[in-house]
C-alpha cells in the first residue's frame, strides 16, 4: 500500500521521467475490478486526459497526484503505478494506461483495492484528499513538536498508540505499514494506551515519526513496497511479515504478530512490553 515514503518517492520519479510528456492514448477500466475506484465513469477518462501534458507530480500522504494541464490524476491505497519506456511492453491487464507521444507509458494496476481518479482541478471534493492536502507532512518543517502536541485532543488518551498515529487522518499517509518501525524505535507497544505514555516518551514518539519517515523516504521507500520502476525500496523494515518469528535486531527476542484494528501489528515483547 502507498504510504508517505512511497508517495514522495514515486512522485519524484514521475517528475524525473514523464514531466512534459503529452498523453496521446488513454485506456481506463480495461480489466474491470470490483475494488478499483474511479471518479465518475472511467469511459470518460480518454476525453478528459488525452492531449494533456504532464506537469508536476506530488506525494500527498497516501496518494500521488499528477498534474496534466488543468486535469488531475490521483492514485491511492493499493494502486500500483509502473513506467514503461516502450508501450508495447505494457501488461494486457490494467485499470489505467497512459501512452505518451514518445512511445513510453504509465500503467496502473489494482490488486486488493485502490483509487484511480481523474478529474478537472477543483472538481473532486473528497474529504480525505482535501485533508491530506491541507495537513503538513511529517517531513515538513511545519510538522513540529507544537503541531504534534496539537494532535492530542480530548479522549485521545484512551486510544492505543496505533489508533492515535494511524487512524482518523491525524497524520495522512502514516498507515499500518510505516507505523511498526516508528513504534519499535520508541519502545512503545502498538496496543499501549496513549494515556500511559509519559511526556518524555511522547517526545521520543515525535522524533521517531520524523526520523523514521525521513529515512524511509531517503532510501526510496520500504523493502515491502515497489517504486515506479518495480524495484523494492531500500529501507529494510525491522518489523513486518518478513521478520515475524525472527530475532529482534536489538535484543534477539522473536518478533510477534497479531491482528489488531483491521490489520496486523508486529512487536518485540522485550523492547515493547505491554502491561495488561
């Protein structure tokens, strides 16, 4: 799934690869997918996008927004975007294909679920998209300790650490994937209640959010995700499906996994104890 490190990495790669190219062919919904979500009728995507020139691409939380004239293409969640320098090499099954005037192409596919949106700028009023554009990313200077403190509101002390960081769009693009290592670096269990976290620990949590996401982004995303060219990211996750049952990199205790709040959580029982 796209999260902050991947959206920023892929947006940067798009700016280096397709900026200034003219869209000459558009195919949307060639392979119908029950959980591929479009804006309006995908049949209209060709008329909407063909002839437009690709502008700036930006990472917005868990979304990638591509400018094409006064049009916008937004990809999110489980939408996988790949670049092909030869459009004849693109896969036959896809949810969106854009061919350019130089013979290259972008292909978007969806596995579990994903957003594949195209619209005229200002015509998409989805609250998740708007909130993600309004709030500062953790990599930005505006995301400082004062701002992080402001995320603690009435009732948040009853939330678990996972719920506080990765739900209600408190920090758009910080999802269950990047959450695991952020908490590991602070020694906080994903199920631990925020009300039990001291001010010193909260400060460490702020530092970990900033530092961990910065490092993930610097290395081109996580090793559990792929970039625009199909290569896995350079950040090696400490806690993931790939490390369950293996020794903790700090203490050697085996990493554990459990289902929690609609996804899996991973932790080291020794480094991230939980008093229940």
